[in-house]
């Protein structure tokens, strides 16, 4: 009907043919078809005239339209065909017309309903993702179902959640349709994606007739869904008591547990309509003491939802009244938490222990006070006439602490009338006033102050109630109230912070104004690691910063790291605070006390381009863009190191020199190449960066890109043109570094260029580098590309084959020998590769003696000559990557320090006399 109403409301805007279909006038339709009206017209929802005729059940009109060329299987926006519409309209004649013209009985619609998984009895209003058989089954069209099955509809066709037609027939309670489906071979225990069976579906909606039929047919009555729930769980959840009775009569497990350990009795105890189900279950012997995985019993569930009648029933059937869950809470604790006074009465009358401690050692009365349930508190207190009202939990908190925290003034008044101590301290040294102030409970603060609470008492951290109010009160109402009772705003906590620091940290402008009016001179006096203005600037509270700047003479005051407010605001990117400070005259070129960085460095470090723009536009000196820190690093170097390409482009556009060097001779390009920031490297290259610049160790950006495995950047650098010299101070080229660190992609890129196939600087070749670290792929690439020219190259200590043998690299030894490696070559000790396999020189000489006396052996050259050699193991010639200097950053306020990575160094285990790499 809803769909029909929607169409009728728009009918006057539709073509005459559609209107004629709704009018049910075949003669008018014939006349329009004779006038060549578009028989396949589609409206905004892609519905055709045939959809309209089928929706209205006009079989004669449908036949006329099809004979005039209407597409019988056309789909609308929801993928509904005319056959779907005809099935919903209960028009068997129309369905027969469509089937006679080859309508697809297994055509599916588009979307998906989820009525079963909601476990409710609501009608499903969106039929989607289903075949015509689904629609017929859902709507209970018995004859239509038979007709579709006779015409070849797939009996077990499923929708997008794997639900069959029998699921929907069962859910809707269409017994006859279920019988028809079963007769035609429908699977009784079929499951959807959530593992629901037709029995689950029928149980969810209370279709007892279908449940009986399915049970008689022998379905699995204890089948579980994806959550471990049986049909009995589902029936109890939905309050279907008749279904519960039927399931139990067929032997359904009454104490079955789902994946959370919940039984049907747990669901019956908590569900809205589960009262009768609970009565049935306990009568049939359900265990009232079963605990789920959280330790909760069915009695806990009644307490959770306030089902006091069911609680009484459970207690009468053996429920343990003081059973504790995993947190130590009894049902009385749960009822007190949620304010179920009637249930509390029931539990107390049945003997529940009001002195049982739960979470954090709290009594039920503590829980009631914490949640502000005055009536529950009264009932609990009446059950404990001898109770000390100041009894504490494990944290030393009394009921008054909890009530002050809850903000319920009537609870506070009740406790005060009962004689609660307003000065009681918890283990943190806090009074109820601390809690009331921290939670901005104005009325509670007022009544506690009127009762005589000490406004200046400090806790273990040195904080007064005014400290907590300053951190929590943006409207300053509690601040104003506390200030009327002669507090000392200048009291500092254990770290030296006063109330203004707390208000500035949270950006509470009104609180700051009120506190500064009370004692500005005392409050702004130094004594903490950070001033209030530093805290406001770091956290981006521009309004609060404005208030503080009105009371500060020196805008360049420093924190304990020597950083100014402007530095911190730039580091965090709070451009509003930066603008405020610059308008007030803050100095731009101020260096901190650690790395002597400036606000420009701080902004560039984290890529805050807007802050840089404000700084450069305000500065009088254009050269400020290239200011340096203690390591001679410029803002551009920091920006490139961390990959902030927008900041890089902005700095270059404002005159930053791209080839400036730091204290180690490295440029911004070195940093970008090492850290893999392709866009930054590209920006540098397009703006004149020189790839031939060498650092203090003679390395270019090519060396660093190769050492760090930055293939794309290495390729971009190589495209800029050949370098006159590509060897560092030790005679190593980029190929050495790539091979040593196992970056085969870089090796392949380098070997595409002729100048990188020649390495005359150091006898310790790239192949030595690859072999010494067991980098098989690099070794293979070198051998395949360079062949004999590199296989037998030697330094003063031996060939690559010696190294491979020494370290037991079997696959590399095989590759080297197969490519012509000389097995008779000798190293500095006169040993062949075979003897290099020996763990020590003495073992090698013993092996040589044995080999010399074997019948097939020839005496090796100089084997018995003792040479002047070192017995110590050689040290490695290479290192991997060195870390570039760590730029300073604000620390101590809870933010991570920025860092820039370059290339690390470490030593290995093999080194020739003339090949000390680092």
C-alpha cells in the first residue's frame, strides 16, 4: 500500500499509458498502443507501464503490453521485475501471463532486509535481494508459490544474506507455504549468513504453528546461530512464551549457553516481555545459578533492568542472592547503580547483604551515592542502622565523595544530615569538595562550602579544589563561587603550577580573567617549568593567550628548554596563536637552549606552512629564511627531512638556498634522498639542487639514496646527468653501498649506467660488499651483468670466493664458481678458497698438510710458509645507515620530538687493509 500510494501521488505527472494501466482500462491501453505510445517508458525510478499493470493485477493489460513489445524482465531501481510486482499483488492470472511470456522466475531484487537478525516481530518493509519465490513466500501466496515452483523456481535460492524462501515463510507464519516448500524439497535446517535456521525465524516472531510443523518434521531444535543462540534463546529474548513451551516439549536444551555463556533464562530475565518465559523456564527446571562469562547470573540481569517480580521468582527457585560477577558486584550493587529502588527492596527483603563489597571495595550504598540515586540510598541506609556513614571503599572514598561527584545535591544534603564528614580525605588526599569542583557541580560545591569545607586544602599532588575547577570550568561559575570563600589562587602544586596554569592549559578564558583579576601579580610569578602563556600557546588556545599577554611584559620568556611561546605555537602549527604573538611584537629570531633552533625551524619541522608564512611576512630581514641552528641546519633541511613538500616549495619560493650545507656538509637533498621523500627531492632538483655536492665523508645524495634503498629517488638523481666523480673519500661508489646493504633494486638501476660499472677507487669491490653480507640477489645481478670482470677481482686479502667460503655461503659459492671463480686463487695467507673455509689459520694449515699428502693432491703454493699476519678476526669495512642529527623539539608538554633520519653506520666482520669504508 505504501508503494501504491507513492505511485498514485505522482500519477498525474506520468504518461497516459501508465495512467491507463492504473485505471484498469484495456480499451484505453489499446488505443494508446495504436498511437505508438512508448511501451517501454521508464519513470525516475525506472518503472515501466508493465510494472504498473502487474502491480495493479491487470492481467489483460499486461498481456497487451507484452504483445506490443514490453520487456518482460525489465528491472526498476530496486531490481524488481514485473513478476516481483505481480507476486506481491496476489494476482495469479497476471503471474501466469508473465510466465507464459518467459518471465525469469529466479530474478533477484537488489537490497536486503534484516528482520530476522533484529529478532523482532515487525513486518519487513523492504523486500530486497530475493527472487519471486521469496516474495510469494513472504506474502503467504500459496497458489503463487505452487505456480512458481511448477515453472522451475529454485526452491533453495537464497538472497544476499543466504536466506531461503522457507526462512521468510517461517518468519511470517505461513504454515501452508512452508508445507509446500518442504514438499518440493526445501532444506529444513538451511542457514543464512548469521547461521539462523527457519526455526530461529519462526521462534523470533512467535509463529507457534510453524514451530510445531518444523519440530514435527525433525529439525535440529538446538541448532545455534553465529552467536551461539538456539531457537529457545531467541524465543526468550522476544518474549514468545508459547514457542518456549513448544520447544521444551520437544526436548530443547533448557540450560544451553551461547558464546557469552548466557542461557535462555538470562534472556528471559532481562527482556521486556520475558516474564512468562522466565516462569516457564524455572518451572521446567532451568538452573537459576548459571553464570555467564562475565560472572553474571539471571538475577544480575533482572537487577540490570529492574525486573523485581522476576527477581522474586528466581530467588524462590534457588538463585544465589549474593552471587558476585567477575567485578565482585552482587545483584544489589547492580540495582543500586541503575536506581531500581523496588528491586532493592525485593533483594533486601530476601536477605541480600548490604555490606558486601564490590568493585574497588564499594558497598551498594557507595554505588547508589556515586550515581545520585537518593531513594536507593535511603533504602540501603535504613537496612543498616548501625552503619558508619563515613565508611570508605578501597580508595578511601566515602558516600559523600561519591555524591559530590554525581552532582545530585539531594544526595549530598541527605548525607550531610546523616552526619557525613565533609573533611574526610581519600587515599589521594582529596575531600568531597575536590570532587564536586572537578566535576563542576555548582550546587554541591555551594552546599559543601556553606557547611564549612576548607577551600585551600591540598591533595597529594598539591592541588586545591580551585586547581581542579580551573581545569574543568569553562564558564567560571564554580571559580567565581570558590573565589568568594577566600581561596589562595597562588598555591602551587607539587610541580610548581598554580590555578592559572591549569586554566591556561585547558584554554578557559573566563576562568583566566577571573583568576587574574583576583591575584595577577602572584599568579604570573615564575616557578614552574612552563609559564601559563607557554601552555596556552602550545595547546592552541588563542583567546586564553590574548588574556595572558595583557599581563605579560616580556613576550620572549622561555621555558626550561629555552623555548619561547612563539616557538611552541609554531611547532604545533597553531597559526592563530602565532598571529597573536607576532601582532604583540614577539621576536622571531630567538634560538632555544638545546639545538638553538628558531620558530622557523619549529614550523618547518612539522610542515606548518601557514605559520611560516606569518613569520616570513612579519620579518624585516628576507635572509631569515636561511637561519641556522647549532648544527647549521636551515628550515628547508628540516622540511625536506620530514617530507613536507608544500613547506619545501614555499620556502624555496621565498628565497631559501637549496644547496646550503650543515655542519657535516650535507644539503637538504642529502636528507630527502636518505629518507625517501620523492616529492621533496623532485622539488629540490627542479629548483637547482646540486647532486654532486659531497658531505664531509665525500658522499653525494646518490650515495645516500643507494645506501638506504630509495630506488625511485636514485633513478631521479641519475636522470639529472653523470657526475664527474662518484667516489667518496674511501674510494667507494654508490654501487658499493647498494650491494653492501642488499638493495638489489638500486643495484639494477645503477648498472643501467656505464659510469657505474667501473669502480677503480677501492679494491674491495661491490661484489665483495654483496658477498660479505650474504646478499644473494645483489651477487647474482653483479655476476650476470659484469661477469668475469668482477668475479675474480681481489683486494689485498682475497677474492669474493674466499669471502663466500669463509662465511659458508653455499649458493653464492656455487654462483661464483659457475661463473668462472678461480678456485686456486690465494689470499694474503696463501690460502685457496677451499682453505678459507677453515675456522682458523692453524686449522687451514693442518688441512693443507693433509691435502698435500693425499694421492690426488698437488702441493699448494706457499702453504707451509708462515706469514706475518694478524691472528685477530678482521673488522668490517662497511656500515649501513647513519642517523642524521635529531632536531630539537618541544619536550615535556606531552608531544613527540621531531626527528630526521639519514644514513646509519656500523661495523661488520671483514675488512681489507685499504678498504675502511667508514
